[in-house]
């Protein structure tokens, strides 16, 4: 993510100015070569969906940026909250549009500068229109001198209290005084679809978010033990899905009943091997759902060595049950790193609500940590694996969640 401007100015009393545009910048999308139009098109599509109902009059793809023209009554607070979640946005600013005429840009900036208290400032100009009569340094110097005279503030190019950004384009100019960080990454949906095994815990929502940030659309698959256990984990899964949907705008959540399947495993499989068998069955069920939804890979929130099922030996044994790739975006992270990211994306408080889910149901006291594919496949001969997979898939409840 881009760091925000460190503007330390205070607004003065008086009538607030009303931004007329939101200027959105993207990062790595600019490096996509011949594929860049597809990435930009997806980002614009997502921006339209994210800002629905916020008073955006139109969205324009200009050189190196996307501009959202705002209605006078636009809901700017909601707009800012929506923009900061859009994957693919490096940074964004609420600002002002002027004609590309130095005197008009200068007068508008002087009026805006008077609304703020600051002791030091700088001007930063990007001149996309190379036919403009002044160069960027010349614009900085001319308008900087005017702001200094009007406000009495000094110029500080290294650590100012206030930064004014100017962008000169053919036929129009923009300026703004605050650049805010976006979510970064790639536009959600551009990289295809994945099926995520979503628990009610801290890890898997973070893994989901990370895949969305790399442009994936996430289908969520939650395994629960209702009616053996209460519906708490299902409620948490829905709440987590609603938070995550703010970043991809539509989510399909599959709620898979797994308690009876676990009961069957308990009667047929030795205690130490059950956790790995449970996970292999979950992988097979999620894979069937992935095929139904045209997802190309599975995603889990596994982190190496965190619990018994996540040792290198057991991860290898579990993955052997799959026929499509399993992506593990958290594999090298520790618990605190994952918790910190969960707090940042807004899922942590939901995830820590106490509940019992199928991961804790029928868990043996001493699960095996170094299983092999051969011994687990031998244990599974006591099960009708295809029937259990069918039972999970056919019993799944499908929930559709949309945003906004």
C-alpha cells in the first residue's frame, strides 16, 4: 500500500470547500503491457460497483489515472470508505478540477490553501500534458511563491506540514491536498476464481483477502457441525463473508454440514489419524464445489507448523487428496502477523468470538503429526469416501451475498 501524505495542517473556520473529483492512481497495473487495458477495465468496473449510491456522476480513464467526477451532493465520507477497499487502487484523493490555465489553477489553490493552517508546505506537479507552457519545476515555483505570499508559510521540500499536488492533463487540471492509501494489488476478479476453505477463525479470512488482493474472486466453503453443535460458526462465516464482500462485491458462500461425516470417521478410523482424514475429506468436498463454480484452485489459511494438521508431513498427505492446486498464502507467516492483518482488514473481532466448529469436534487428544499418504489411504479403505463427499456437497446450503 502507498503511505498517506503526512499533512499536519489544520482546517480554519469558514465555509468548507467541496471536492469535485476523486483522482485514483494504480500501481503495478501500469506495468501490464498489452494486458493493461483489461486490468484497467476491471478496475473501473469494480469502482463503479463500489461507489454505487455515493454520488459519482461518471468515471473516466485518463492518462495514468482514473477520475471520478462527483455530484455536488455526493456522499464523500462513504465514497472515501469505499475507495480505500478497492483492490488495485494504489492511492486516491478527493480534489478539484480547473481549466489547464496557470492563473486559474493558482487562484483556486490559493483559495484552498487559505482554508488550512500550516507553517510549511511544498507543491508537487505532474505534467502529463507536455504542451503546457510551464514545466513542472516552473509550476511549482510560480504557484509556491503565490501560496507563500498569501499564507505566510515557508517552503519546505523535505518535511512540510502541507503538500499540494497538481496534475496537468490535456484540457483539464486537478489539484488536491491529501493522498490516501488504497488496498493495492490487482482488481478483484481479474485473476480468475478460487474456492476458499473458510473457518470461523483468524487465518482463513486473511488468506481470502490476500487472494482477492491478487485479483481472485473467492468462493467460500465453510464446514460446520450443526445440529450436533450450535449455529455459531455458521453465523460467524456469514459475517466474515459480508466483510470480505466489501472487496469483491458478490460472494457465494457454501455452508457444508460436516458433523455426521465426522461421526462416521470416528467409528472407522484410529484416533491419531482422524484430523488428517477430516482435512482430506474437506479438500475433496471443496474441490467438487470448486468444479461446480469453475474455480481453478483451492485456498486454505494454513501456516506451517501452527497446529498438528499443518506440519510439513501432514500438509503433504492432505494435499495428496487433491487434483487441483492448493494455494496457502499464509504458509510462512506467524500467528501475530496474521492477527495484525486480520485487525487491519476488519475480520479479527468476528473471528475471536468464541464458538465450537467442526475443527474442534471429535478431535483426538494426541493427533499424529507425521502421517504418510500410504497409512492414511489404508485408513480410508474403511470409509465410503465418494459417498461421504457426495453427502457433503449435496447437503451444502448456498448463500449469496452482495455489496453494497
